[in-house]
């Protein structure tokens, strides 16, 4: 039984490797946008919410390297706003309303969903588009509605547990790429011979 779990993870690794170009590009974009004062907003439900919060912690704190903190907000973490919005507007709007409040043109909204079908994340992707923010989706198997609505998406195969575990690896890959890009931007340009 436990060997099957490891086998499912092993089966997902080729998809993660195939997504590495996209994840590296996301990291480079985050390095540029966040170091210039942009913001990342992240959202998910259940285990995906925990992973969204893990991402924002890596950005505000650090992943591997010491660096300046970067602006990142996990939208579910403000429980007073989440519950008030759910009560007043319905759960389908809890993230979209926060995106409309916080996102600005050029910001990044990261949406995590194992199914790619959560109504509150679909609404958040639409809200990001209307704000001029980019939305990046990390989902389970595609195609799915969230991948279609988002600016860019990485869809990973597997059951719910495998997808969530793959998402955490993908987020770490993005953070590593971002910190490498930030470190390269901090290096002085090489002297050229005249």
C-alpha cells in the first residue's frame, strides 16, 4: 500500500521535469516583479490553502538565500475577511473580492487546486484578469477550467495526494529559480575590455 504511494509520486516526476521551464520562468518573473514592488497573492482550498501559505512564507521569509522580504499574501489567512466575505457575498467570492481589493496591474495571483474546478478560484482568476494581474494556476490533471481561465498553468497528474505533493515541489522549484534570478541581478556587471 505505501509502496503504491511512492510509485504514484515517481509517476508524477516526469510531468514536474517537463514543467521545469515554465516554473523557472515563473521564478524569474517573480524576481523581477516582486523586487520592483509588485505583490503576489495566493489562494487555495484545504491542503492547497496550506501550500499557498507555504509559498507566501517562503517569499516574505526566505527559501535558500538571505535576501530582502518580498510582498506575498495568502488570501485565506485573514480569517476575519474570509468569513465576513463568505457570510456577506458567498464562498464563491471570498478570493475574488480580495483580489479586486489587493491586486494591481502586473501583480501575480497564484491559484492552487487539485481539481481545477473550485468556483472560488475560478472567480479569483477572472478578478485577476479584470485587475490587470496575471494568474498562474497549479492544478491537477488538465485540461480543467482553472487552467483555461488563468494566464498560465501547470497541470500535474495523479490523485489528490500526489498532486498536492507535486505542487509543493513545484513551488519549491519556483522559489529556487526566483532566488537564483535575484542573486544574478545583484551581481555587478562584468568589466569589458575597451
